[in-house]
C-alpha cells in the first residue's frame, strides 16, 4: 500500500498526544525555560515540511514518525538550554525515553480498558487519551499524569503541588471521573 503525505489536519490530530509526551520528557526541572507547546509546534511544522519523507500508511506509523521528530526537537532544545555539543547517545536515550513514555501510556490505557485492542485501535485510543487529558483543568491533568503515568505517590504529589494529600486525592478522583466522561463521548472534536 503506497504512503500518502500527511495533511496538516491529520498532523494536527496528534498535537495533544505530542504535547503529553513533551511534558513527560521536559519535567519540572526545565519547564520554566522550555515550553512543551513550543516544541510541539516546531515538531508539527518540521513534520509538515518533511511530509514527503513519511513512508507509513497508518496512524500508528505516523505517531512513531512524529515521536522521532519530537525526540530530535527535544534534544535540540535541551542542547540549547545547556549550550552543549551534539551527543548522539543522549539523543538515542531521549528517543528511548519517548518510546518508554508511550509504552507507559499504552499500559495505563490497557489497564483502563477490559478488552484488548489492536495496534491501530490503541494508537487512536492514545490520541483520545492525550486529547482528554488536555481538556482537564491543569491541576487535575498534572495530578493524573504524575500519579498514573509517572507512578508518583500521593504524598509526594502533595509536596510537589503544595497541597494536602486529601486535596490531591480529590483532584485525582475528579480528574479521573471527568477523564472517563470525556473518553466515553462519541465525538471528541479532536
């Protein structure tokens, strides 16, 4: 089956997914200096410019291609922060970290679902999950990402978010409830 260059609309469907992955890689340490949405904008722009180089046919292959571009852009951004020379090993490690982040998201998604899904279906579900997380209030999204994706205990979350443990537990409860509602909506408007 021949590949077709992705359209701007098709690339845009991956924005929330890429933003989630970028937030996971940037972390608290660099968040003040490096905005995940800027890196994602650069990634989507680069993907559009290189669209003729895409050789895949489905969304799972497009997601993998976009993750590679995102990994390169994150490596460039981190290098710019530290004014360092290019380090191929670090770039490979960053690419592997992005793949690990994607795997953690897939594992969490599988845990939320009762029936197994195919790779293409899971890719679509990951995009829906990323979209739904992006629709949550910032504090709920942050609590869910740190607790369920990064495995951060509630007590540590409370310290990081400067809240009480019961308050963080409430954020998680409300956030997960809203996340389930968003994921059950038939048309997400992604």
